[in-house]
């Protein structure tokens, strides 16, 4: 799986709804040696040079996000779902869906990150559990940690937060809905 | 308890009796919440929840029909420590210490994954010698983890003498790690841009000697687990995870490999010194010639990986070049460099239990803006659905332990039957498993 090919297929299919795309390259990820007897024939990095790793970051609009995941499913047997990392960026909340393709092949794996930005006024994202069942746990997590509503999630219960945790407080948020007030009160309790 | 029944939704419901007999579920099953109320002969069994060893202590709510599990549900939480939140208030060097405390066993993996993410963002070059030292320590950790797990599995099956034997074997690796790093468990070895301590000739000789001990003991360990008729009878054909389910639920590590998914970050996206070591993902096919995806296969994969780790450490010791062990020795200068770094990075590597992923976002401040940790057990939770479906109650502990979830979950269990409560504590649950082993042993002799 080469990042350029994957990105090309995304650009061809989605055009303008791929708002930003980037391939980052991490040189010196590991040592590479010609005499090690490894099979470097796939040409992922030249013999004798240091091993490098590439990552593909694709920003997609929300309306075409589900189609993008479907497209990803078509590229390999089954994309391996890792996790959703969510960031509160102030105006928007950015969800990073981390997938890997091409596992099971030597030097052939590629990490693809699909980014979706959600405006704070309308925090809704469609579920992908019908395409990638493994996403259920992560979707439950972002729902409770960021207050993002996952539309069509088959199991909307809380995951890590206890049942008595106050409603409307989202631990990963950095605005007024974040946990700061809870933490301040916690310190006050301790001072007593 | 009853409340748990009412709001229970299952991750996998046996569609027909046949599926339950075969111990398999369908991934499609997870999309449908279970609507029917519990009726007839079924009753629910709650196993768990609190075990301090795991980030996600798990409580199982199993619906039982007769002796078989008909519905699987589990709850996490109880001990979420908010480590990621704490990390966004510390500088990257402080986070290394925090990351090491995510998991007692995989402490090298978490700190290394975090460092790799940061190194990727800041473009820090790790010296070659440090890459080899990282590999050696990570592989020592893998041997330690797998042997520890073998003891836990033996205990779950009722073979306590085997447990004591394996844990005695594990002592040697702890001694090596102590001589190398100063600590038996939490190693404090990894630093952004390299490692903290070098391996000198004396220590290398010590490691070689220890590996020789494992090479000798390995045959006996294999003999115990692979040839003993009772262990075979207890583990063959139970807790089956098909390749399709392993892919659908994105299982990782030995759990995925035992189901025939040849997924190993050391092979797919090699890091540290692995590109030069020629690693291949191990599946049960290598020893058995076939893949069943049952508990026995998971044992076989872990045993073979111990052997693989021994070879990898020996190769590393041979190939390791001389040189520096860290990119920047002065922490103040390193932190100043990191403060200027901006961007997002992902650090991935293969921990003993599977793939670890750290996502880090630096925005030019002292502390990272975002830090997300994905431990292997996180992805190995959903596969419990198909594994436990159709299993006997006595097999629940070993199936749950077979994914190596950092815990033996059966520390408390309550069964409700027609308003009458039958209380199983962890001893009773364990006793059920031991009794099954004894009964089998009687039959087999």
C-alpha cells in the first residue's frame, strides 16, 4: 500500500470534499541493513538506508465521511480500525479516525488517518459500526468524552465514565463544558 | 443485578442454536440491540468488575441457558485514571514516566510509542545503538509477559504446579531486567531520542546466559502446554474466534494471529531494529499446520513468540553497533527543541498483547495539546462476544484470560435464577474450572 496511490484514489472519487490531504514521512524510524537477510524487495525503502515510515492524513467533510470509510473498506480486505482521537480546537471538534491498511505484508502497512471537523453548534457524526464493527468502543468513548452525538450507534451507553458522573461534563473538552470546574471543586474538597 | 438485565444489550447474540453450539457469533449481530426480555430457563451471570491491574476493569453480564452462555455483554469503567488528561498538563519528558505507568507489564511499549510519536513530529534521529537496545528491552518484556500469561492460564485451568513452575522461570528474566535497568518491572529505560542506559559486555554476557536458560526450559514449557492431554482437552475447540470476526472486530496481537490474521507491527511496519532482524508474524500454522482460532492456538502462538524473542535478542546483541545511545543528553535543550515542534504524530509498535498506538499533537507549547493512548486490550474487548458465545460457565475464566487482558476477570460473580441468587465469588468460579479439569483428567486416564 503506497500512500500516493491511496490518496490518488480518494482525490479521484471525492474531489473537493477532500479539503486537505498530507503525507508525512518519518525518517529514521528504524535501522535498515542490506546484509540482514530481510526481504526488502517490495521497495518500501532502499536497501542500506534507514527505514522510514509514511502516514497519510486526509481531511474529509462530514457529508462525505461515511462514503470515505466505505471507499477505504474497498481498498483492502478490511481496514484495521485502531482508535478515534478527538481534539477540541475551540470552534470545532476534530475527530481523527486512525485506520491501517495492508497489514500482513512485510513493510506493506500504511496508516491512514481520516479527519472530520465538526462545528461545536452541531456535534453529530454518523456511525461507522455497520461498515467497521470494531469502531463501537471508540464511538462510545467519543460520545461520552467529547459530547459528540454518534448517529445510529447500536449501543449508546457510557463506556469509561461511571454512571454517577455528572451529565453535560465532557472530560476531553477545553471549553465551559470541560472538567475544569469539577477539578477545582475537587481541590476545594481536599483543602477542607 | 436486575437493572443490568433490563438495559442489557449484547455485542453478539447467537442467531440459531447451531451457532451457539459451534461457539461462534456473527459480526452482524452486534448492530441489533437485544429486545426480548429474559425468559424461560435462562438466567444472568455477572462476572467482575474490579481488578486493579487493568486500565479497563471488565464486568461480564452473561446470560446463561443451562450450562451455556447465550448472550455476552460487558461493562468497563470503574478505574479510568485520566492519564491522557494528566499528560496534557506535563512536558513530554515528564509524560514518559506517566506513560510507563499505563501498564505494569508493557511499560517499555507505552513509553516507546509515545517517544516515537514525538520523535516523528520533531524529526529527532535515534542513534542506531539505541534502536537495538530498545529492541532488546522490548523483547525481554515480551518473554516476561508471555511466560507470566502462561502461568495465569495454567492457574485458570487448575494447574497450580505449572503456574509456579512458569513463574519461577519468569524470575530469570526479571533478574536480567534488574541488572540492565535497575528495576524489575518499571524499567525507566526509554528517552525521547534514545535510551537512558547502555548495555555493556558484562550485561550482554548476562543476557546470553539467561537466554540459554530459556532455550533449555522452552522445550519443557512446550511439552507441558502442547502435549498434556488434559490441557489439550480443556483448550481445544473452545473460545473460537474466526478469522472473519477477528478482522471485523480489529483484534490485535496474539489474539488476531491465533485466528490466522498475520498482523504484527514488527513485520508490517518495522521500527527500531526490527527492519534489520527479519521478523515474521507467527500463526498456529507454524507448529500445528492448521488454524482453529481457539484457546489452544493462542497458547501456541505465545509459546512460539517466546522462542522468536530469544532469537531476536541474540541477533540484536550480535548486530548491535557501537555509538551514542541518545540523541540529546541535556533534557533542557531537548525540551526547548520540543517546545518549537508543531504537528501530529502517531507512534505504533507491537506490545506483548498487540499493537499499541499513541496519537500526539504538539502545538508549540510546553505540554502536548492532545495525547490519545490505545492499548491492545481496547481492541481485544469486542472479540470476547463471539469467543464466549456458547461456552460453558466453567470455560469462561480461561476464554476471558486467553486474550491476555491484564487480569483474571472472575473475581466476583452473582447468578440470579427466578429471584433466587446464587453467589459465585472468584474462588467458586475458579473451583468450577478446576473441577472440570479434574473430571476430564479422570476420563482421560
